[in-house]
């Protein structure tokens, strides 16, 4: 199996590194300092599960030089997907499958608009990791996992083959019964944490201990559950309680990538997280006043970070497909 990894940050570096380490032909699509580091020093991963390096590394900035592959893992920031997908077109063959590992709910539709829906799976991952420097990733917390599945939830041969490949690489992998529900469960977890963290600028261990802020988190989750149900996704009755329990179980100094990006002056996934909730809610005629308020409060910082006078990437609500 040949697998291309688009985006060599905390997610792509870790999961791509595990695949490459296990002997899977893995090609990293990178550029700039990251590409240079991969070519000269290889890929270094510091992990609570055991450090490892991959050297030599197959890496290029030119997807056309790679040719068709079996699988493309997208591990870019959510707002980078449209441009990255166009560049990845030369790697699409008749049987290529594309798996998004980004935060958010819109990636499958964005990828399908470029590659065709028949090539795209639903997907998500869980890991606390970050870039130390180009070509050097640190996995800092939780047991990493990936989930993926056909958008119609059929159990197909290509899904089984990818599951076996990840498992042989030592990565915890699962094909859930309903990939949409699993993606929404991840979305429930990351979006309130990102929003509250970015607004308060404190780690989860601080805000989760304040009753007033916990109520905001739960109210945000309630709005999101209503949106999911309006879109035909049935979440478990205890989804809110389980999400709050996950926050309580996190290391006190944990922060989200969106929070770190906003605080450090970088473009963030605001549109893919809070922005998506707002758009999907409006499209489904579900009111989301708290999500709309937090989204609006973060817009000034986001627009400053993406450039003076520029608009953050967005998606027309009519193009967000219900299940």
C-alpha cells in the first residue's frame, strides 16, 4: 500500500511516521523548512509511547511526482483543505481513497467537491501533539487513535484494508458503525474547548474549575446537539455528560490548537469549528445564540491574524450537505 500524507504537523507527522516506521510506503507532502528537514535529518517523533525516528524519508512538495497512491491522509489545518486538495489531484487514481483527519465537519464535502464523493471517507483522529521544530513532532498526551468509514457506513474492502494497515503499524484504529456520529462526537469535544480557551486564554484545568464557565461549555454543547439532530445525526443521550467528563480527565495545562493559533497570531480553524456550527444551525433553522456570540467575539482576532482587511475562509450554508 502506498500512502501520501498531506500536512506534516503534529497529526500528519505522528500518524505518517508510525506508518512509515512499520514499513508502509509513506510519502510526505511538505514544503519549505519542513521539507528540507525531512530530506536532510528525517522525521523525529518524541512520544509518551516511545520516541522514534524515520530516516530516510520520502518527501516532496510536488504531488505530481508521486503519481496515484492508494490512500491520501489529509492532516492540514481545516482552512487549508481547498488549496491542498487541488494540488493533490495528481495523486488520485481510480481506486484512491482520501481520509480527512482535521477538526470540523466540512472536510468530507470539501474533498468530495474536488475528488468526487466516491473517493472520500469520513475520518477523525485523537492526539495531543505539536511541532517542536520542522521535522520534529512531540506527542504529549492521550493514546493516539484514528477512526474512518464510508460516508454511507458500508463496511467495504478498502476500509478493512486501511484498518489492517493502521493496526499493523501499532496505531489504534476503528471503523465505527456510524462515522458521522463519531465525527460529531469529536466535534462536540473540540469546539467548546477551543472557543472557551481562545476567549479566556487559560488552559482547560483553569476554566473547567469555574462553575460559570462550565455552564457556558454545557450550553454550547446543548446548541451543538440540537444542530446535529436537526441534520439527522442521533447522538447518545449522555453525549454532553461524557464530553464534560473528557474535559475533566484532561491534563490541567491542555489547550486546543485553535486556542494556541489565535493566541500566537496565526490563522485558526475558527471557521471550521464555531463558524460551521453557526452556518449549519442557520441552514437547519436551529438557533445557536451562544455559538454565534463566541464566534463574533473571536472574529476580530481571526481577521487580524489572517491579514488586515481580508476575510477568513468560509462555506456557503447551502453547500453543507445533511446526511
